């Protein structure tokens, strides 16, 4: 009877565990998905708004446009048949006149402010890129653009901070795993004989979260002392971390298992975890500590991949121009000197832009931390030099 009860409990507990795991994954992903979905909805609503306001505006022939046409007609009328004498003066007059021309005079608003063009404009607004080739002309459009940027830029920074935590976690774990692999390879080269096998048994127990014996630690101490100082310190550090994790590991009690029998408590616990996830935004980014050279290399590779793909639909750009355009975009400088012929294709790169801005933002953050450390060293060095020596 006991075995049957245990089997029944096990069969009913397995689907419950599966549901709990799905709930944990869902509520862990929920804050990140919520931010990204909010940004996407905000961009689509802005595209609909600007396409309706700027796309349906009436094109009025202003006095500036009429004066422009009058001057152009006057220059062409006074042009004599002998082009060799007046060619230079004609070029200068035409050049100065064309510099006063505005793009809105020759373009239909519906061609620029369609849905994809408006969506591209919204992305350049809340990412603070601002190329300058597309801008609102009407007074209502300008006021709404300021209001749209006022709420869109903080939302974009929130998405960048949230995505930065994920990227920082991936980078820090990858870098730590690489360092662990490097230390293991170094240990494999330096270590030989039974003394190291004894230490490996202790390390394997520590990695498996098994309780370590004081006798085994003392036996291993003599073997650790014979190893090089660098590897010995790393090994002791790993052992201390393993012991600390073992002590901090909460023991499963019956009070924890009672959550499944009380849905209200379970719901409250889930909500508190979600709120904790919101409170932890930006914490992983603050902890990130990887070499700045590695981040520069990641940025170079990341931009190079896009620069190799972009000329496939932007035929006017080569690799160097595309690399320059991607760098100016990801650093949010946005001069606007390089204009895209097919901006709707570039919208498919929106995820690329967000992740790229993340990488550049992390690189700037690491550079900022390094500069602060450098300033501290310089100030402390100058302070020590100026302080009088005690005799």
C-alpha cells in the first residue's frame, strides 16, 4: 500500500513540477518580453500617427518656391549661346541657387510618409540616431514629435538596460568559462602524479556540491602547497566558493511544498518574484567586468558582419561606406550624410540595431569605469607627491 501511494504521489507530482517549471520560465521571461513588446507597439502607433499627419498634408506653393523658380528661369534666360565664356559663372549661380532649394518642394509627402517610412522615422527618433533626411514639416507633426520622443527615449533606454543585463550575463559567463578552461589546461600541463589526483577528487566533490571532509582537506593541503602559486590560489578560491554555495543552499522543507496546496500563496510568491525581476534591472550590467579589448573586438566583428550584408540591397554602398554607416548608427551619432535607398529593408535590422547599441553601450560603460579608475590613480599619485614626507 505504501508503494502504491508513493507511485501515485510520484505520478501526480511530475505534471505539477512541469507546470511549475513552465510558470517559472514564463514569469522570468515576462519582464523582458513586456519591455520589447511595449517598444514595438509604441513604434507601430507612432508610424500610424505620423503617416496620417505628415502624409496627408497639403503641398502649398510658398513664396520661397516661387522665388526659386523665378531665379532659375532668369538664369536660364540670360544664358548666352556661347557657353565657353559664361560656363563658370553659370555653374556658380546654379550651385548657390540649388543650395537654397528644399527637398519638400520636389517630393510627394505620401511617398516619404508611408507606413514603413514613418516607422523608420520613429525608430530614428527614440533611438536618438536622427539622420535628418526625414523630418516633420507641419506644426502639429513637430509638436507630436517632441511629445513622442519625450516618452519614447526613456522606453528605449529601459529596453537597452534590460537587454544589457542579458548580454552582460552571457558575456561574463562566457568569459569566466574561458578563464576556467584556460586554468584547467594550465593545471593539466603542470599537474602530474598522485598528489594532483588527490586534489582533483576534492575539487570534483566540491563541484558536485558534496560535503567536504576536513581530513581530505588536510591531506590535500600538502599537495596544494607543492603546486605553483597561481594555480594554488585559484584552486583554494574554487574550494571556498564551493563551501560557501553549499552552506547557502536552502534545505527543502515541508513548508515549501505546501505552496502547491494553496494557490493564493503560490500566486503571491510568483508576483513577488516578478517584482524582484523588475527591481534587478541594470544590476548585472553593473557587475560586468571583461577586458575592454574584448568588447572592441566584438564591436568590430559585429559591425563587419552587417557591413558585408548591407551592400546586397544598398548598391550605392561598398563595405567601407556600410561599415561607416553602421558605426554612425550604433553610436547614435547619425550624421545623415549616407542615405538609404531602401529604408524598409533596413527595418528588418531593427533587432540588429538594438543589440548593436547594447554592445556599444556596454563598451562605453566599461570605458567609463576604466577612466574613473585611471582618474583615481592619477589623483592619488598627485596627492602622494604633494604630501610632505614625515621625518
